[in-house]
């Protein structure tokens, strides 16, 4: 029979590291928004006179493409964090259930061990075994 080999303290250590990395990832995602905006601003325009001309507020093709790319990937970036959080919570919950199962199995083994029934001592334990043998076909 196979058995589980989970080290709850090891799981806790890994989940702690993942949580730290998630904090750093939040900063990266926030910076990403600013970086895309800065790239779009620096990309210039196709307006007459360029970025300093009379149409300086109009974005160019590169800026428009970056904005569209950002809009298309923003939900995916947000979902990464949500998936990691669900994974961390799931791993923690599974580990708790594993530990609970171990405790439950140990308690059941103790209950089973305590259920040992002593044979009727009037004839002694040997007499009860001999009677069982005699009763068999």
C-alpha cells in the first residue's frame, strides 16, 4: 500500500516563501502599468509637428498598440495573483486535512485496540479457543 509523505512544516515554509514572492509580484504588476504608460508616451505621435505640435495629445500607432496590448493582458495579470492565492490556500487546507486524517486514523487505531474482548474467563481462554475449533465443520 502506498502512503502519503507530507511534511506539514515543510509545506508551511514553502507557502511562506510563495507569499513573499507574491508581495514582490504585486510591485512588478503595479510598475508594469506605469512602464507601459511611459513607453506609450515616449513612442511619439503621427500628428503633424510630432509630440510637440498642435496635436501633441493624440497617441501614435505604437502608443495605441501598447494601450491595446495592456488592456488585453491586464485581466491575465490580475488572474495570476488570484490563482496563486487560491493555490496557496488550497495547499494549506489540504495539509490541514492531511494532519486531521492522521490524527483520526491514530484515534481509530486506538479505539480498535481498546475493543479487544476478553473471552469468558470461566473456562479460561484455552477453553474458548478449543470450543471455537470444535464448533467448526
